[in-house]
């Protein structure tokens, strides 16, 4: 129960951050895909940079999770084709709906209820991938 409360409050903080930074704004995402504004690229770039920094700190200082568990960071295989195809599909869905997975929840929580349809199809896409994954070439 304690973990659930911690995750709940982290989710609320995430949602507030997404709304206040306008990262969940369809108009900001539309501007990004039209290369009219640096706003979203700045947010994404800052997130990537912070992620790299935190990953290096975890590795260097062997940091543990909030609950005391050791954090395992394993190197990934060098892939090119699969991430390009997956990224193209993800980007197409993002461009069509104006929301990637995180902001879908934030926008529904903010009262944009038509995004429940987007969430349903995101879940359906995830289920399809789970079904197809064993059948895909490695």
C-alpha cells in the first residue's frame, strides 16, 4: 500500500508538470511536428540529458531505489532496423493523436475524455505487439 501511495503522488506530480510545462498540449505537439517551435524539443532534450546524467550517477555510485533494492542497468543490444520501424509507428500515432502515452493519462485526468478512445487503441496496439513479438524476426 505504501508503494502505491508513493507511485500515486509521483503520478500526480508528473501530471502537474506535464500540464504546467504544456508538454501535454496538443497545440505544442502540433507546433513541434511542424518545426514551428523549440518548446517541445527543449523539454525532450532536457529529459534525455537528465536521463543520461541520472543513469551515469546510478552506475557510478551504485545507487539503490527508494525501497532499498539494487538498481540493475544492463546494456542493450545494438539494433537499428527495429527501433526505426517502431519509432516511425510511434511517431505516426503521436502525430495523429497529439499525445504520447504519458500525456494520454494526464489529458484524461484534465477532463479531455475523448482521449479515452486513444488510450483504448494504445492498449490494443500494445496487445497486438505482445501477440506479434514472438513471431517477429530477431
